[in-house]
C-alpha cells in the first residue's frame, strides 16, 4: 500500500528567492480536481447550440487540438488548494491566499503538482518484471531475480 507523504520544494520561476513546497495528492484529491475540470468543460459544451456542435463534429476544417499540458485535465485551483503546503511569501499559505496567486504562478504550481502526481502516458501499466528493484525498499527484489515456486 502506497500512502502519500512525499513533499518537494521548488523555486518559483521569475521570482528570485521565492519557493513553494508541494505534496503528493491522494487519489480522491486528484479525482476531485479532474471532476471539477470535466464539469467546467461539459458546461461550456452544453452552452453551444446544435448547429455549432454539428459544425465542430463534421467540418474537416476545424482542427483537432491535442491537450499539450497534462495539467489541463485538472482544475488548477483545486490542485493548488490541496498540493501547495508551504511557500516563502510573507502571507500565510492558506486557502484564501492560494486563491490570490497570480495566474502565471498558479498555473506553474498546478503543473508542478501534476508532474509529481500523474504518470506520463504509457507508464501507467506494469513493467512485466523488467524494472529494477525499488532501492528505497531494502527487502525488495526484482521479479526476474526471484525463484519460481513449483
């Protein structure tokens, strides 16, 4: 069982001497951030009239846009509320002040949180025993080094 608890401190780009400390999120917290973003996206689509929806679906001239930023799948404010645990600013690191972060800093923090918490595409599946043993676990061993039970 893996429990969250890892924290990581990073310097804030463009703000010399300033830093934020992030923590890993629970599965429920990530799910909540994803649900908030999904609800927001569906609300925007719901507001389109049927003719616009049809044009988007059938017009080959409408480009298909890939999501370049993995953080785009999650609500940034929710990520920041749960993931930022400390900072070097003089204001307290609380919910009220987290909501007051400028957009660029909030977006950077959200991306850092996603980077800490979400596996890149293609790495979410098992390794079929090809991964080396986890060196942080002193008694772990690779599946390829184990003796099969007969």
